[in-house]
C-alpha cells in the first residue's frame, strides 16, 4: 500500500481502528523498516503514539468477545500488555424505617502488567490462538421494597488466563447483621448502618483492590477502590469510597478506573452522601431528601462501584448499579515521530476515510478546517420498567446521509457528550429516559422510559436536531394493566411509538426503535433498530461497533443497503410478560434489551438483535428486564409479573461517529 496524502504514513498502513488522533507526519525510525507488530483482531482497535515516538495498538473491549492473534511475526516480540477491570458492585438499599444509610459498592478488580504501573504483574507472551475476553457487567441493585438488601456483586472480567473479580455489593441500611454486611469482591463493599457495622476485606489472589469501610455511625461506609480502602463511617454522613487507579493504555492519555462507591446518608439529620472514589464510582444518596435518596450509578466501562442509598422515614431508598468493566490489550507496532492532525475518540482508517469513534464523552479537536465530514449521533436508550413493565425506547439516530450532505468543520475544539443509557427506576416506578448525545450543535435525544402497570403518563423520546439526513427518536413501550394504556409517541422530528399494553391479561408493549414501532401485547417485541451507514462499517470493527441484526434488506432502516445483519444499533426494548395461568407468557424480543419471560422457564428470554445483553436480576434470575448493550442506544427490557416487584433493564449508552476523507 502506498503512502497516503497529508504526510501520514501511519494512515498509509493502518486501515484499522486507532486512537488519540495523533498521526505520524515524519518518517519511521531507521532500522525497523515497515513498522510491524503482532497481527490480531477484536475490540475497538486504537493506534496511538506515545511521547518517545513508540506506536502502540490497543484492543479496547467494552463488551465480551475474543482477542484473536493470527500472526506473531513482530519486530517487537510477542508480549502484550493488558488492563482487566471487572464490573463494580452495586450500592446497598436502605429501608423505610428509622434505620440508616447503605454502604457503597466495591470497585471491580483491577489487574494490569503495564510496565511502571504500581500494580504491574509480569510479562504475558501470546501465540497464534484466540483469547477469550469477558467484560463483567456492573452489579445490580437490590430491587425489592423494604428488605434493606445489600447490592449485588459485579461480574468478573477475563482476558485469557487473567481474571479480575467483580466488586462486592454494599451493605444495606438495615437494623442488624446480616442486613448491613457487605460482600467481598475485587474490592470490598462498604458496610451499611447496623450494630455492629461490617465492611468487607478483599479475598482475591493476587490482590486486585481494597476493603470496604465500616463504622458505627448512622450513614453508610464507602466501598473499596483499586488503590485505597473505603472510608469508615463514624457519623451520620455517608463515607467516601476508595480511589481507583490511573493508567494510560487505551490511549496515550491516562484514565482512572475502579473507584469505590460512596455511602448513603442518615435520614434524621438530612446528612449528605459520601463521594464516590476517583475512577467512575457513584456518590451515595443523601439522607432525608427524596430528591437525592438514590445512590449514584457507577460509570460504564470503568468498574466503578455504585453509591449506597440514603435513608428517609417511610420510603425505601435504592443503591446505584455498579459500572461495567473493561478489558484492554495493547502491543507495540512501530516507531515514529508524532505530529497532531486531529484528536478525539478512537480513530480508524477505512476505505479512504478517517473515522473518529466516541464511546465516552470527550473533545474532538480540529487544528485546521476539515471538509466532507459525515457523522452519526445516537442518543442513550430508555430504561425498561419494572413489574410487567413496558420496554424502553431507543435513543435517536441522527446522521448526515453521506455525500453530498456533508459539512465542513472550522478549526476549533468541539465538546462531545455521549448520552448515558437510562438507569432503571425504583420498583414499580416509571422507566427513565436516556441521555442526549450532543456534538457541534446537533442533539440526538434519549429514548423514552417504559411505562409501569398503573395509569400514568408515558415518557416520550425527546427532540433531535440535525440539518439534514434522518433524526429518529423513539418512545418507551406502554405498560400492562388497567386495560387502557397506550404506548408513547416518538420524539420529534420523526420517531416511532412504543407498543400498547392495553389488555391487562397480555403483558406490556415493546419500546419504539429507531427503525420501527414497538409491538403491541401480546407480542411485546421492541421496535427494530437501524444499521450504521456504509462509511462506518469497517470489517475490523464488526465485533465491537454495533450488534447483530436481521439479514436481508429492511426498507428504511439500513442506510447503504447492506444485508449482512451486522452493525445494528438503536432498537427498542422488549416488553415484560404477565404471569397468568400456567405462567407461560414470554417477554418480547428486544430491538434493544430483551423483555423477560414470565413463565416456568424464567431464563428463556427472547433473542434480542440490536444491542442487548441478557442482564437478568441476580436475586430472581429471569425476572428482571434485560440490559441493553453498551454504546447501542437501545432500550432496556421490561420486568415480568411475579410475587415481588422486578426491575426493568437499563438502556444502552449512546455513540458518536465522525468521518472525513483521509
């Protein structure tokens, strides 16, 4: 392949995902010839240059997959460096009585072998083989009223032989042991209010984090972090979570992972919640104030612990879910001198285009004017509702429609906000809306939350703003019960409605998708999503960007006419099922998060084709709605009917893609 224009030899030989936007503009160091490292696939592939001029390739996994080594011929050896962070533990729940705040969730286990890092392990040579990668989910909060439950542990993350253990759930704000006892994990959960209080020591080998705090006060203690013990709580205010660890491996810029969640505050004194530790952790809820009662959620792809719930008289407070984990594998592929061209997000070179992919908020920096720019913005997905709940709607899908409908960017810095997937509401509450994705004056609205099985107002998908192309917001599905509830309309402009759940015997409606409306009960299916435009379908990224979808042509949903069934995003969540007769009703398949089966085989959830993992609740497997996949913009699934209220699934976070001629 010949050298490309714009003095960019890295772009000339890297037609794969890369990162930081720093491209080589000078020659390769003599003696190495054409830069060559290992050959491997998997994850979002990031190529970047460090300060000394070493070029690294990092494979970033925010969802499970495989790191597949196909050639070990390399000028730089066969060792790889890794970061493996497990899912963070959830914060504990507080009860409605006169007790105290709950403990913060512990951070997911943190393991690395990057040289110079204080927690670095030994070398890790690889051979020609696939290496399993599992990204641990964040721990789910306790979802049943009045039981002072501790949060659930996060899921383990795995790279080959390296396993990081999920963070421990925070203790509940209960009257005595075992309600306030926290769980051990990669880092331990913080103890909740009780006499005696009990945080958790870490039990992993090798050590992957620190213990959660404990103390005799009315507030909850902080969860442990990767580098620090969670703070004990001697008083009524919630205690702080332990800090995580900073490391530069995804890009040349360091990021902090695996902070412990803050503890919740005590009701009688309106005490504040503790702060989450650095590294994506949630803050604790405040005591006595309903507006801040719920613990904060851990940030996705950080392994941060969820915040513990604050306590107030007469109302159950719920803790925050833990943040999902992350796996990053990197190795050296060349040496060059770096000169900035454009920065921001993960950068790929494909089919004559430079593509910036933002999975988290940040900044797109254009040091010079750039013309011929295409873009896709996807808002965060809405949350499914609990207890025969409607599915969440997808976030808006906004794109430029390609040439000639492109734009020119002036030389400046452009802030990027990636909409968060909606957190689930408290049991029996309305599903929440997803967050907006915002860039360059364009907004892709978040999807609407699913409706519960009581009369109330559905949440609609919000307005999306774009000068050309398609802007499609989607609403939450209608909840079952009462025989009169309809799905919400889509957000303007465009948008597809959620399905109806207007027969109380048939379950709830599916959430609207970016390509079609949600299904009416009893089908309960989520609305279809959309396929990414052809510009962004880099074959190297197929396992990391978008999700499997239907094959064949689907009119109006797949820009560019692709029929491979790949690169699909922004589908509606499936509706939850009603428990009737033999309890054989199934929840709806999701265009996003799966609805959950309401039957004797509770784990038999429907296939969800656009961006959903099956995130069933740990306390009642198969009863809680499925969570939508990271960066899918899809809606969460609705929970099923059961003797206890069940939680809806979380919406998927949003995405921003920017492309221009290389």
